């Protein structure tokens, strides 16, 4: 059995199917997709990739299926799904997912398109080893009780990225007890993945870790600015070139940066050199009208044009960044309490406080070149109906 040395989990032992899947071009591409995309502009050591993260998720899934004592065929499908769960990501991972979703209607965990790829390397490996590609794809999409192990509130994906991101950024808040989590996982008769009796605090620890990492790492304002600039640059790149969405989402990070530098130099060069726009507005949830909070992509673009027009600059020099309403998916995880599976949100007093903290941290951002910050900020207040009290 092949073993790979990992910086977080030590030796990761690969079954023969995993060893074959890793050698496919689709999986090797993950070596060139950074796990934390624009966060590495804040934390210089956060250069780990989705390749190593996927190995970590596979490692944790392997431990989980052993603890759940799944029959061999089911365990093999879960391990394959865990390993392949990120192969559908585009360049810069989640930073380009919105663009791909708007153009295709698919998220990164919908890998049906990859399984029908003309080259079919991944499908061929699965079929050669008596694994059903559609079943693997269904698990990656989080369907069924065991799908929640790959993509759900208690998934091994979250366990690995919290640990790995904490390790590589040097921020300790993402540390979670994976040993306890994996040992206490249970599959109920109703095919629901739960934590066993006495593990409310175990579930809470994941929630706390995610909330703190959101505050300090994932939603750091510099990463937010860079990510919004990157998304606008990608939109313009696809509009200015004949590159299709399928080719775009197969790019690696460095491929995209080279293309942006050539075809969208006004933003591509800034991203490459970390010469980022500044915050002209940075406003909390209570000071933003509900209609603005729920604005779609077209509304954001219209606001950018109107703000730029009022200031007398090109629309490309203004970026309006309205994140989704705050939420904590982990609060929906299930824990057995007094013999009955209960949602963590219903049995934990911490959940309400953490949700309140997420709401307090939420910010709408408007970004532009430093020389225009004051004028853009004033226009943004009027256009977006922001409160300045």
C-alpha cells in the first residue's frame, strides 16, 4: 500500500484505487489550485493546495468508514468520493465558483460533466475497479446519509480544511479534535449521520473553530478585496475572449493569472502585484437596506456603474461586494441527546451567540483605487442607501 507523508496527518496510506485516481490529469491539476486562493495575500505561508487537502479528506474518510464498519463496496465508494470531492473546482477555487455557477448552473461538487469528459480518465479508473461513477458523484454532492460524510454539516472536508488552514496560516483557531469526531460518528437506522450521545460539546467545537476562522482568515478584508477584484477580472476575461466556461474551469491558478495579466491588465496586474483597491465603504448589516443585502449580480453591476458615473470614473474602477447573508451551516449538524438525534441549534446555547457574532461581522464592501476612496464612498452611500449614523 502506497504511503504519502502529509504535513498535517503524518503518513496517508492509499488503497490501490486512490493511487490510480491520483495519477489522473484531473487530480494532478489540483497541485496547481491553492486551497486558500486570495487569503495567501494576507498569510504568506498559506500556499497549500487542494491536492494535499484532498489527500487529507481521503485519509479522514478512510478512518470514518472503518469506524462506521461499512461493507467494503460502500466504503470504497466513500473513499473515492472523498478523494475526488474537489476535482470540479475552477482556478482559485471558491473565488471563481460564482462565475461558473452563473454560466453553467453547477457548483464544484457537481462533477457529472467531468465523468462524461471526452478523455474520461477518472471514469475509466473507477469502472476498472468496479466502482460506479454516478454513485461516487452522488456522494460528492452530499446525497444520502453517507453523502453527508463527504459534503454535509459533519463532513471530513471541513475537518481537514480547518486543521490544514490553521496549520499553514499559523492561526490556531481552526484546531479540531478529528479523533473524537471520527470515533463518535454514527449512522442511524434512518440513514442519518449523527454524533453519538454526549457529544454536544464536540459538535460545538467545530462550530466555534469555523466561526473564528471566518473572522480571522476566510473573511479577512484584504482577501475580500482581492477576491472581488479577481471575480470582476474573470468576468471581463470571459467577455473579452473566446474562452468557454469548460476551458475556463479547467485552468490552474497560474494559467488564469497569466491570462488576466494579458487580457484584463487593469486588474490582472494589480492582483499579481498585490496592488489592491482600497475600501471606500465597509458597512455592517444593520446599516444596509434589506434590498441591498439581497442584491443579485446584476444589481451589483448596476450599482457599480451608477457610483462610477456619479464620480466621473470608469465603471471598472468600482467594485461592489455584497456577501451572502451570514449563516453557520454547522449548526444544522445532528447530535444524539437522550437517545434522540437533535439539531445542534436546538440543544446548544452557543449557537445563538455565534450566529449573532456572524451577523455583527458581516460587511458590505465598496472598493476602488486609493485616490478615489472619498468620492466613491460618498456616492456609494447614496446609491446603495447605506446608513452613516
